[in-house]
């Protein structure tokens, strides 16, 4: 039985206005992403990788075209619906870890759950599960400054996972890490796909990072080149 598509993109375009000039970030992109795959988006700076990632994740809106995630056309949701949809369905991992320095690893991971109706006991269970998943169950009371860069990014991944999203989007997640820490982070993302069935979409410049993906696509000037 064929795997279902979690993301279906059809004739997606994004045009930015810069002064008197229109800049085409994406030009008529069509793409299917299967449930449980790790798709890496590659291409030079300005090729449209992050714009595509942001539209799929509901952070940005296209100028035209369709983007369906789990059969919901996210381009048609209003801002409030989109915020609810993101909170429930998408986990975000960025190049900068975006951890709050005065909060412990546990408290940073718990933050997205404070937007839900979960009780304290259920929150504790989900936070501890997410930290164990990234190998940091014994670091839950450490502040970010007491962790290495690789550990900080693993806390950020735990925070992305704590709401049990079906889609994890990662924008240059190894960009600030040494090669050993990068390998650890990529291995975690890979195991999320293989063991937990999560779909991971990752923007990267690094061919070594792209090699962890199940499929890689290249963008050039807003268009798919393969």
C-alpha cells in the first residue's frame, strides 16, 4: 500500500514587492511529500527554500496556488485558525536555538504545552518523554548556559516534539553546530522519521546533512530543478 501524502503543493507562487520591483521567491512549485519521510530542501541563498518551508508550516502565505497539509488547505485559514493549526500540527527547529535563558531545559520544552488545556501531570509526562527522546532526561533542570550547543539544539527539538506534531520543520538545524553535535541532531531527526513516523522537512546547505534525508530536492531561483 502506497504511503499517503502529508503535504500536497500545487502551482505555488510567492511574489514579494521590493520598492517598485516584484521579486519572485517561488514560481509555480508543485510537490508531494509522503508521511514519514525526511525531505531536505537544498539550493543557494535566495532560491526560495525557506519561503517554501514557511508556507508549508503556515508561517507565510503564498501569492497564489494551493498548499494542503493533511488535506487542509492552509492557505485558506484565517490568522486565528492558522495559529491553532500550527500549535497542534507543526514542530519548529531553527538554526538559532531560541531557548529562553532564564528557564531550565524542562521549562523551555514545556512552553508550547502552556497554550493547551493539559493539566500539570500530563504536561510533565509529555515534557519528560520528549527530553528522554533526545537523550537529555538527566539535564532537565539545567539552564541553556549550562548546556553545550548540541544539547541546546536537542532541547529545541524536544520542544518541537512535545505537542506530538505530525510535521517537524527544520531550518538549517545544524548551522551553528560542530560536526559531532550536528551528527547527533541529524540522527535524532532521522530516528523521529523511522521510529515515530514523523515527517521532517529540513532546509540545509550541507550535503552531509542532506544525506540523512530520504529524499532531497533542489531549488534555483524559485523553481524546482529536479
